[in-house]
């Protein structure tokens, strides 16, 4: 497996639902925030420019095309304890890519949530998919690894 991106996302009181645990929608928010850090803001590989998608030309967006999330255990809110997220690239296509994600509540715990998110690169001026350039493909390949294990879906 190539590199992985690990980050901490601070838990918030608003993440807790009436049942006293972290709501499934908030778990997805945590994954989304970590993904945004990885793609746009994280210092990676000693490069001065932040984010995995630092070589994306102006006018090219990445849009979520699909997302699959499996919840493995309840997540209770613990004040000042961040969520731990690990992300890597599990597939690169012609104009899209997929990342695998794991969310833990503590370093010594198994993932409470595993997910897979596929994104497509979109040329906003042309109104069509953008073919991945070699610099972007190289950056994605540096974080390549196997797809996260998701539960089989009934009937598939």
C-alpha cells in the first residue's frame, strides 16, 4: 500500500443526537471534512503546495458521484476527543477516482465507520468530465491502496 492520510477531526456537541450518540449524518460530515483536508489543505509529501489535488488546473472541480458508508459500531461523544480518519486512494479511472476511508474514535479501536467515496473531475467551462492529467494521476497513485472492505449488499 502507498501513503495514507491520517487526520483528527474535532468532535462537537452538535454531533450528538437525542439518543446520545454521534448521528450518522454527522459521521458523514466528519468524513467529508477529512476528505476536504486531504484534497485541498493538508501538507503532503514535503510539497510547499497543500492538498492531494494541488496540480488540478483552475476551472476543474471534483464532484462526489457516489458514496457508500458502513457503520460498524456506535460512536459516543467524548469531550475533547477527536475522531481519527484515515484516507487513501483505492481506484483511479479516466476522469474519476475513489478514496477509501476509516473513522475511529480512538487509536486502539477498530474502525467505527468505513466508507468509499467516488469523485469525478468536471471541467466547469466545457460542462463535461475532465481526463486526469499525468501530474494529478501521479499524486493520486502515491496514495494508492486496496479498497476498504464493505459489507456485501443483499442480492449482489
